[in-house]
């Protein structure tokens, strides 16, 4: 199988800061990581390759430093990478991102399957996977928790739904998004780390992709992020001070005074 997996470099969620003056996310000095949901997509792609043979290509859209997540997935076992990087891509919403990733994917020959994580932790929209499918004109299955079988130009999967799961059969090539229940991502191997260290990533620009400029970046984005902010705390608050024993005692006193209706 020839499989492509879409990955994204995101800020470490444990160290996210907001600029109060501009209302935007502070990225300078904030460590970046592979989007956690994408790790499950990478693992599933590698596992399918190991079972059925073929090749796995990981691609990402981002600034030049996004090459680091490509090195990480190569260390896990990905064969080839593609970095889509151009200042013209900046400010892209999910529509423009899906369009750009679609252009990159169209450069891959004989593609059987595209796998994405269910969503990115910095946007939480879960829109890029289905958007990519639309741009490629391929069938799409969301929230896949298990690949049951692949063969005969078709794939049978279990799709997670609100009260359980359902079994879906889809013709290949197709696009799927996966949830964390599907597998446990492997750790990078020593051999993989050595390969990743030597990896040279040549970025592809908008011109390389033949992109229509009106469809990429900020100009190609129907939606705009006006402001990002942490919601102010609500409700009555009280801080307990003193030693741990004094705080526990004070908390017990407060709870004892609460009336249960």
C-alpha cells in the first residue's frame, strides 16, 4: 500500500501563552511538538505498511522548522517526507490548509490511502481531514478506531460513534481520520533516529505546487481568527492559606457549612 499521513507541528499544550495586548498565541520560545493525534495516524500507516507492504509518506504544511516533526516521524518508521513551506501559506484556515495539503498529496503517485489524526490540539476543528478528502475527490471515513481488513480495492473499518461503533466498508483510495483508541504509537528506533538525523528536507513553495494564490494563506481563508483569549474565571472564589493541615481544616469547615438540596 502507498500511504500518506498528514502531520502538524503544534505548540506544546502544557506551555501555551497568550499575548494580552494582541490577543494572539505567543509562539516564540514555546516548544513545538508533533500533534498528539497525528502520532496515532503515523503508527497506523506504518503498521499497515508492515502488514501489506508499500511506502509511507508524511507531509506537513508549516514554517521551515516544521521539518522537525518530519524527522520525528521518520525516526518512527516513515519512508519519505514532504514539507509545504511558503510565507504565502501563513494565516491559512482549515479550508486553505486542506486545499494546500491536497495539492501536495496530488504529487504522490498511486496513492491508496491518506490518514490524518482526528484533529489538531491547537485548533480542535477536526475539519482538515474531511477537507482534504473533498479536495482530492475521495471517499472519507471519520473517527476510525480499528482497521478490520484491507483487500480487493476496499477497506473495512470500525468507526467510533457516540454510543458505540459501526462497521464501514470504503473503496480505496480513501481518506480516514483516526482516534487514539486505534493503536499505541511506537517509540522512535535508534536506526530511525540515525536516518532522521541525516534527513534533508527540501520545502515546496506555492509556485512548486502550482497553487492558486487566492486559495492559500490568509487571502484564501473564508474564516479569520480575530482574537484568542483565555476566558475570565467566573463565580465566587476563595483562597485558603496556611499549612496543608490548616488548609484541610478550613476546607472541611467550608464544606460542613454547605447546604445540600
